[in-house]
């Protein structure tokens, strides 16, 4: 969904020539997202500030709300949604469009099935997947959108072992340190709760490898 939101942000009201703010905001938001997922906190904060400044030039809180949802989606993919969930978006909720409000609820694990049509198609399938959403998550081609879906399922208490494994594999393949550590920790905790000490130890060894590659996010 993060990529879809970025595309929507860039496309909103655009006719050639594309205004500088759209180009600058989209570029900064994408760099901020990549920096966040890679654990580069300083770069992430700088780029989000740039993106917000560019969008603020329009005087449109609905676009700022959309931008904040991009940040919230990356946090959800990294299991970093802490109360208040999507705080930046919530401050702008009154001016947000219905699809953005539905997506915020989806990220927080509180999606209303009656609003499924407001979500991007891939996430509609995840919401409708019932007790076994693993196939719907696996069918999502975009890596970040797949991670976002897995995070939303975990928030909703619907992320089983298959979804967690997909999230780990996706983050590992992309080299995204922050979500990889978060999902490995979630797997390790589940293994410990199940009494599988060997599996928990294996997962924590993987975490140590990731942590050894740079500062902990």
C-alpha cells in the first residue's frame, strides 16, 4: 500500500508539467520509507520532514493525512505501531478521505469488512481471507505491501506461522533490518511460548547476525 499511496500522492491533480512539490514530496517519502526499513533513523527523520514541508506547501491536510499513512504503513510492516496508533494521521483524520480512514483502521487491525471496497485490491483479499490469510499475503507482489498486510494481520490477531514466515522471508530478501528484527523476535517469542527452545535459539541467532551488521534500530 505504501507504493500505491506514493503513486496516488504524485498523481493527485497532476497535469504536465508536474509541480515541483509533488516530485519532491514523493522522492522524500520513498527515501524516508527505505531509510526507516533499513534502520537509518536520522535519514528517515530528515526525509519525512522534507516530504511534509513539500506537501504543506499545498495547504491541503488531506494530502498530509495520506503522507502520514505512508509512514504508518512502514511502522506497521515493522511491528512498531504503538498507541496512539498512527498518531500523525489521527491529528489529520477530520480532513482525510474515506479510503484513508479505512486504511488507517486496517493498519491498526480494526478493519471494518463493510469498508473493504475502500482498500487497495490486494488488501481487500487479505481482509476477506478468513482464518487462513497466508495465500492472500503471498499473492501480493509488492514486498512492502506484503509486509504491511502481514503487520495488519498481526495487529488483528490473525497472523499465523505462515504469515510470519512470509514477513521474515520478505524482509530478509529486501535487506530491511528493522522489520526483520521485529518479525524474528515475534517468531522467537512464539516459539518460546510453545516450549520450542531449539527453534527460539535458532531465531535469536539470526537476530544476532542482523544486529551485528549495524546499530540496533
